[in-house]
C-alpha cells in the first residue's frame, strides 16, 4: 500500500505504527492526514465567517502569521546552522520573534 502519512507526519507516524501495529498504524496515520486536510478545507471555505465573527481582524491574523513564520525561520537556523537542541532552539526562536514584534510595535 502507498504510505502517504509517513512523509506528512514524519516520526509521529513511526510512533503510531509502533503503538498500533503496522496495519492499524497505517489506517490511523492516514485517517489523521485526511482529517487534517478536511479541517483545512473547512477553514478555507469558512474563512470569511472566521475573520468576520472571531474577533480577530485581518491585521491580527497577519501579525500572527508573520510571528509564526519568523519563529519557524529562526528555529530552522538555530537547529540547522548552529546545531542547537530542539527545545532550546524553539524557546529562543519564540522569545526572539516576540521581542522583534514588540520592538516593531513600539517603534511604529
């Protein structure tokens, strides 16, 4: 059978296979991938309702997306280039991204 869940879920798929066995793990992993895709499609279809009625404006959502993107970029640099442990890299990248955001809001 084609294993689509392994590239998407990565090491988590291996943990699922170890926990449930090969066949049940394959099904659980693929059901998770289908569920993620279905929820993503539902969010995309209802994006106007979400942005209009959630209390978050477009600027807030863009600010969160920019902060998450900056965190991901810094995390990849800290782990890939510097070889730091995952926990330290994640913590430092979150702190740096939030500090950078705060500085932009204060200077602006």
